[in-house]
C-alpha cells in the first residue's frame, strides 16, 4: 500500500496520499496548501493520482485544487454537493487572517491586513480558490475504488453541512502498526478533540451525532481503526472512545 501524510500550510492541514502499490493508483485527500510539496511526493513515488477526495470545502483543505487539477488533468474531483458553495463562501474569520498573514509573509502587497473581501477577491482573481464542480458527487454509502482498496463514504455533518469521512477495511497496516482499517475524518474528530462547530454551517448537535452514529456505533468500524484527521496526529477510535475530553457527548 502507498500511504503518506503531508502536513501543509499555516493551519497545519494534513493532506494524505493513499493507494495501491500494485496498480500505483492513488487518491489525494484534502490538498490544502503547498501543492508543490504534494505533487513532488507523488512524482517521487511514481504513482498515478486518479481521485481527489475532499472531506469538506473549507479553504485550508481545498485552496490549491486548481494547481492539482492542472498538473493531473485526468484526475477525478469527488466531494459532497452541499460543499460546493463553501469552496468560496464558507470562510472563517480566523482563516482569512491566517491567509492574509501568509500573503504578507510572502511580501505580496496586493492584500491589506485583515481585509476579508479583498482576500476573497484576490483568491478568485488568482484562480486559487474558486467554485469547482465535482466530477462525481458523493453521498452516504458510496464506494470509491483506488486499485484494490475500497473506501466507503460517510456523511458526517457538524463542522460543515456536507462534511464527509472515508473509511476502508482493506488497509491493515500503517507505519508498522497493525490495524483493522483506516478512517479519514477531516475536521470531524481529532486526537483528543472534535471539530469546530461555532462557525457558518457548523452545528454542535449534528457534529456529536455524526461521531456517535457514524463512527463510534458503526458496526464496520472497530476500536482498532486508525483515525487520520485533518489536523494534528494519528489516533484510533478506541483511544478517542476513552480519552477524548468530549466523549460524554458521543459515547
């Protein structure tokens, strides 16, 4: 199996490459910033990207979609239709501040500090951050096949209306650890934390229900599933069941 976590950008977003070492087909999950880093890793592996999977549309998970699509024109873009508008409009104030700081650090005088409208206009003008229609809209239960690996789609709203998680029972080892499977949770569930819900499109009750019903009480997903989240380190379903500070809301 091909697997690589690449942490990118000012908000330390985890982008993932996962796929088959037999067919050399891979999926890219949440390409946020630093596309050259992601593309370089793919070229080093010698793999063929066949799909971009978005857990959700916030800019730190999707900002450089155009760069990835330009470099791999045959790749399929896949996400939930409820996230289509959020690829432009669901920006959080603190994310815009991070973005403006990033541009300032690059000595780009196009942006003024903390100017949200100007930041959005800049992104659209540069073609970095636009509404991009999916080649395939994903819904609950849909299967994504990457070589011999099958990933099942879960609709897990709460951080955003169309947030998705992807899991596979075909992945039984990551970084030398034997596991029952892997789940990519985006900004739903983190190591010892949960995703933010006090933002446009967020919903506290829905978030906890998503974790409870789709992850913790899912008969397919055991405590030995590795959780690959959108930020911070790895964890497992079992660890979060007993150690997550918010566990009383979802166990």
